C-alpha cells in the first residue's frame, strides 16, 4: 500500500560531515544526494549506512523512510503461508524440519513489515524481513481472534493493529486496538451492536482499506436477517455503521471482503466470474447497488478448474485469487489473463493468507535485531 509522508516536512540534508564521502564532492549539493538516496533500492541503502554517520542518520530518519516508501521504487515481494498435510505451519521460504520449534506464520502485512502469530500460542510479533528487525507485541486478553488488521495512519504517522474477536461471555464480536510502538497494551473499543443478545452470526468478513478497517457482517435475530458494514476510522477510532440494501447478493456464503484499489469491497464468487461491490465512501449514504459490477475470470479458466476460489486483494489492475489449498494467482483484469502463479511443493497446502508489498526500511519504536539463530 503506497502512502504519504506525515505533513509536508521537507527532508533537509544533515550538516556536512568531514568524514563523509559526499562532503568531498562540492559540485554535488547535499539536497541532490538526499534525492538520489530516496530512489535507491533498499538493499543498497542498507549498505550505504556504513559510508558515514551523516548517511547512517539520514537513512534511519522516519521522514526519509516514509518518503522512500511513497516513491515505491523497491521490488515487489510475495509472502504467504503453506501448511503441511499433517498440519505443521511453515513459511514459504523457511527451512525444513522446524516442527519441534515455535514458529510464526503470516497474518497480514503493511509497508514491507509482516504481522506474524505463533503456531503454539496467541503471541504476535512484527517482522521486517529486509532489515531483519522484530518487535514483540503485548499479549491480548482474548484468544478467539477472528481477524487482525495492520495499517498505517498517515494523518498521525503511526501504525495500528485492530483485532476483531469473539467475546466468549456474550457470543458477540468485540474489538481492540493498539498503536504499535506507543501503547503498552491493547485498548478495548465498543463495537456497535444494535441487534440485542439473541443474535447468531451468519457471516463475518473484514477488510482493511485506506485509513479504516471494515467489518462486513450478516446476523440473524429471531428469523430476521441484518446485513451491514461497521467501519472503524483509524485516526479518530470512531465507528460508522451502514445497513446494506437487501438483495445485494444471492448467497452470502460466497461473498468475501477485500481491499479493491484502496477501497473496501465485497465480491461474490460464481463460476469464472465475480460480482463486485465497491464502497467509495463509507461515511456517505447512497445506493450501494450503483457501484456493483462484474469481473469475468474466463482468462483463468485453465488455472481455476472450478469455482472453489476466494478473491484476496485487487491492486494496480491485478486481482489476486486463492484456489483453496492449491495455489494463488494474479489475474490481469483489463487484459483477461493470468500474470503470475504462486504454488507450493507436493505434500503442502497453501492457505488463504498472503501479503504483497515492497521491501522497505520501515521501523517501529522498540524494534530489535532478529537473533541470528531464531527463524521467523
């Protein structure tokens, strides 16, 4: 997800360092040096930190990092989980035979950082595989997490995690949030619930898009069905509830929430096609049906081999689709063809969790160097 620098602060070059290589080149202004570094790939910037103290400080500056991310000049990387047939979680590029150790599997990602959860407990951490730094998160008091979202909030320049969980006492959904690197514990938020205690959940699907997290849910109360979206503004931490129009979808079991080019969306799967509803502005009231359209997946017919698939995310004209347990593929919507396939070796299943992002220098308060002996 591309995003903005906080405010409009200009990146000023630090004072000249007599030991810095660039300082011995008077014909190259320091502002130009900063601009050049902004366009360099992450792997080279990590090496350039040792050139001099001036460059080291600049490359670690939060505004430099945010601008570097916003320029989106690093290569794309793809992360997903694979699962052994026996049930042992394993990361795509992890070493073999780790079943006896605690491992962490991917939950989601943001700005090149990965949120991971332990296979043995509810312990979570954030990992930047490029800088090889990690941050352990405070434990949550709730074990039954239904969804966790990881987002950057440009207006405040902070990262937040939002967990939607099942309250074992009431059977309803609850919500908690944490500002990463700032809060020492998760903070509870009152998730709107206007249907009373005697409700049963038919469907719940969560999508993070922009600076908000959207919870689509279908509940039944004494035979009456309610379809709605509850959105959490990550800056104000206030909720907005929108009742969906009846009859938008024929079968909610085949409807999935996803990020569609930075907007929350619902997509109903059919045979080699999607019916997509994009919510352009969740704070405004209008007929949602007007934003509904169809997407043909006929160009992926040979890959799909049926209709048992789940749409995951649509970015820059590419729709990523999960074929249950088999593979993932990126589908070029405009040209109607498969652009990339991600699969796993024989003896493994592929799960429905993936993150597509760019390598970044992003860091968080409290991050520490990943121990060389410990794999995540």
